[in-house]
C-alpha cells in the first residue's frame, strides 16, 4: 500500500428536508453577502430556489443570484460570476444544483478570492489558487461527486478545451444531500449519473497499487451498489432507498476514500473530457460509457490478476484459469450490457462524434503528444488514438 493523505473537510447533512437548514448553516460563516449559483429552470420550478432564499432571508443574510450553468460548466459564466462577486462584495458562494453547478461555484470562489490571477490558469495548471471563498452546496443530482471532491472541471468554449484541476481549496465547507431533490431527474440523466459515479471508483480500482484489499472491498461495494441503485431509480424515480444509496455513493466514489494506497489518475475521464470539450452537448456519463469498454479491452492484458479480481468480485464470475482472458472479456461484456440496459451508448458514433475528429481528440488528450496517461499500461498518443478508434466502431 502506497503512502497517502486522506482529507474530508466537507460536512455532510444527509436526508429529508435537510436543505431547510441552509440559512443557519450559512449564517455560521457570518457572510456579508452570498452568491446563490444555480443552473436552469428546474431549481426555480421545483420551488427549491425560493425555499433557499426564504431560509437566507430568515437569517438576515443578503444575497445575489447567478443562474445559467449548463451541463459542461463554461468559463465565460465563471468569469461573470467572479466579477459579480467582486462588485457585490460576496464572500460566500452557495451552489444549488448538480456537479456542473458545484464546479462552477468552486471556480468562481477561487477566482474571486485571487483576483490577481487568471482563473483559467488554474485549469491549465499554470498556477494554483492560494485562497478561496467559503462555499456550500445543495445537491440536486447524483453524479459528479463534486460535493465532496477536491476537483473542478471547466470548459473553455472559445478553445474547445475541457480541463480539470485538483486543490484542497476546492472542498466544500458543507454539502446538503436530500435524496428527494433528485426525484425529478429524468431516466437518461439518472443513467448518466450512475455511470459517472461508478466510473470514479472503477478508474481508481485500476490505478497502480498493491496490497489494498480494504480499499478494494470498499470500492467493489460502491461499484455494485451504484449499479443496482441506478437501475432501481430508473424503474421507480421516487424510490427513496435507491435515490439515497445513489446519492451517498456519489459522494463516497469521488471523495478519495476508494483510492487510498493507490496512484490516481482518472484515465477514461481524460478521454471523455476531450470528447465533451469538443462536443459540449455530449453528457459526461454517456461519454464515459461510450469509451470505457474499449479502454478496458485495450489495457487488461497488462494486469490479468487485477482484472480477474474485478470479474470475480464485481460480476460474480467463475474464473477460467486455463483461459483467464475469456473471464475478463466476459466481465467487460457484462458491463457493456449493463450500459445498454440503462440506455447508455457503447460507442462514440451514436454520440455524433465524427471519425475525422479522432486524431484531434487524441492530440488533445495527449497534450500534443507530450503526455502519457498512467496505469498498469501507460498510454501515449498512439495508444490513445487506438482506443478512440476502437470506441468509434
């Protein structure tokens, strides 16, 4: 097991009606003014936004609002939010929404607290934020896990780049998780969420590391639980137990718990960021589903034993010791069938990706042939291109 630092400073308030505590929770930080940051019309139409405002007003907390966050949060809205915070003297950012809203809120908080730096340089990793504003989240979508993660992913629509960066300053001070707030999430987005949640842990599972059987057992439980919960949520959108398990899995899968003792790079996420950066209408979870099986088939020979463990412990398969590759391929096939069963794509073509863009995607993912992705099988430009090509068929 490798050395590691585990940090979870985010305080989670989980369960029914917990969002009604938001006024008191924000008041603990004694803010001068709050930015309420949200996405589209659902926060308004559901009445959640009004409830949030009422809670803040009850505590005599003044606020300004900024909506308009889209599925792949955009740099231009982040810049607008930073200016608004500086102009209005905002010192607390409250995200009301899913991972895209939370990531946008993180970047705004970092940019407003470091006005002498260009916020996009954080995403390009040219510099790091040195301070941030206090911030909290009310989660309305189980998917990204941003409510407890240290990551932030932003899209620059001018350049077509989607980039993420990690920082301890990206951690939320608190996160409110009421599973009932996800009842209205449609089947497609629920499925995308199930893919993304599981993928956060699946990718960690296949990062280099040895003798992590406790971390592995936690990871396997998260993966199996969210795949079950995702199906149950689609079958019955108001199944509280399924929504609750899926929401909590969202947080656990991306808060670092399932990576302890292992190296970390979410390789398939790197592939997908290029796709949805170039094609912003591609939902992140759908892009991951379209890519993962091709990546798996390309790399599994580099660590047969690890993949056999996955086949046995996640998919309950009996191992064919004479032909272990057959067992692994069966496990990958089962995961591909699972994606299809919840309405997820299993190739890039159905997402509208053009074959002539594959080389450009590979160049972006390899940072113009200057970056190799880690793993039991490291991936350079040529490997990345082959995986994109496999995922297109």
